[in-house]
């Protein structure tokens, strides 16, 4: 039987996750995330529209 040794890793976070302001993400990261989501949804809708127009669906 082998003994397991736990190793702890510390990472530095540029902002406090449990901040009293209630902000979980930096504002720029959140805007970037929503921009990516919007582009993905618009792209997927465009693919569906093209498939519909050419009779694929």
C-alpha cells in the first residue's frame, strides 16, 4: 500500500473573488465573454438560415 502525499499549490489572483462588491469577474473579461457568446449565437443562426435556404433542413 502506498501513502499519498498532498501537495498544495498557491496561485495569485489579480482580484479578490470574495470581494464585498459582489463582482465575480473583471468587467473587461465579462464583456469579452458576452461578445464571444453573441458571435457564436449569431454564427449558429446564420448556419441554420443558410441550411434552410438551401433546403438542408
